[in-house]
């Protein structure tokens, strides 16, 4: 059957054409260099109460556009995906997500210093929608939105029980919030960060935060912070261990022009990192690597096995957020979300996969 007669092939062709146009034009430049934030609209000057948000969901037709029936991809099995839209003007730019152990409730944030929380709705194991969604500005120590002090490039999120940690790019800052007590009205309190972290690139700074819980020795109680585009002398990606028994810097092996956009701890204890690549020559791609937590220590250079690789032949966009949880039946589920950069030519996609342990 020809591409013109095959609906799946036609969708794939349109999807690829849209991204080629994006990479070649001005919108592609914005995506590659992050300049959209420089023209950010004026921020609100007073705090807003959490607002209920309508989020519309359209199921994706498989993960691979060329074969929507395919379910296995590397070490992952596709559970389902949804494309999300909303009439609420502040919806979009999702840069981090943390899904609760029940697999439904989640907390996320946008790169415009706003919270997003809600509940994933399922048909069996397949995500079909988002319910009970709310958004609110992340508040600073004074109760005003973080954005009023231009701390609006919030890119990463970690949780330690009821405590949330948020990484803020450009200002190279991490804040702690008592989310368990105050919810979306929690106030951010800056925490000390290593001086070297302050030298990270303005638009390539703290992109990933992962908290290591009790029982995961020797890093229990450590906050792992990983840069997006801060490289050591050998060109590897820099990270820091903050707090815990052995604070200090480490590096993650970089390859194939990928940059790290998020990370999560698996129930087994390993670290998984979400990576993305934007290249005019090589195109757009996503990758997930699995790194043994035991190898991460001050001064270490760590690497990991590739769990999955996907290019524009798959249902990906600017993949920015990742979370891991274990189901009641013992399956490990990865939830991925994309940042649409508030662009008309990008999408907000939520994808879920089962990690196949072999």
C-alpha cells in the first residue's frame, strides 16, 4: 500500500514534515537554544489561588507511527499515551512529573514556575485522560509567586515524603517546599548549593533532581542534581550529590549529542535518566539509560545501558519529564511527559511504559 493510501504512513509523513519545518525555521532555533524564555510575558505580581483546569486528552495510536500495533520497544512495553490540550492559557511547558505509588495521582510543574497536579484516568492499564487537574503558581518565601523575582525557569522536581524540591534553571537555585503540609500553597525556601553549580550555563543548568530515600545506602538522604548542558573537561555531563553522607561532584558519560532532561529512581534502586537530542543534522530523538545507583559517588564517571531509543518515527516530542512507580501487581511503570514550549507546532504528550526485567 502506498504512503498516500496508508493512514498510518500518512500521519507519520505529516508528523516528520512538521518537525523538519520546525528544525529548519525560526521555531526550531527557539527550541534548540531555549530563547523562548527570554521573551516570557510579564509575570503576575500577586499570588493566585489554585484553579481547576480542564485538560482534554486524545489517545495516541500506538508508539511507533509506522506500526501502531507494536508494543515492545527495547526494554519497554508500551501501555498507552495521550495528547493533552487545555483552554487554560497557563497550561503547557510541563518540565517535570512525579506519579504517586497508586499510579493515578501526580504532581508536576511547568517551566513558567507553576504547579500542575491531577489524576491519570485509565482503561485497564491504558491512560485515557486527566481528571481533577489544578494549577497554581509556585510561591516564594514571601508568599508571592516565584516568578515575581524572575525565578520562573523551574525545570526539575524531586520528593522526599511530603517535602518537594524544585530546581530553577538560570538562577542555579534549588528550593525546598513543605508540600505535604501546605499543598499548592507551600512556600519555597532556598537551600545551599555547591559553588561549582553556580557556574553551570544559564540555560543548561539544573534539569534533573532525584532524591534517594532511606534504605538506599550509601546515598540515602542525598539529593542528586544533574545539569542539562554543563560539561566537564572531557565533555561529560556534570552532576552533584547534595547532602547525605558523601556530597560532591560526579559526571555522566555523554554520547551521541544527547542531553539529560530528567531522571527517576526505579523500585529496584537503579537510576534511569531521560535524554533528548535536537540536531539539525541528526534530527530529534529520545533515549532512556539505566545507571546502577551503587556506582554514583563523588569523583565518579558513570554510564548506563540504553533502555530505549526513539526518533521521529515514534510518538515523541520535547520529552522533559519522567517518573517511575510500581503497580500492585509488581510491574515497574515509567511515565513520560513532553514540554510543548507553549508552541503551536509542538505537543504535550503523556506516555506510559512497563519496564521489562529480563
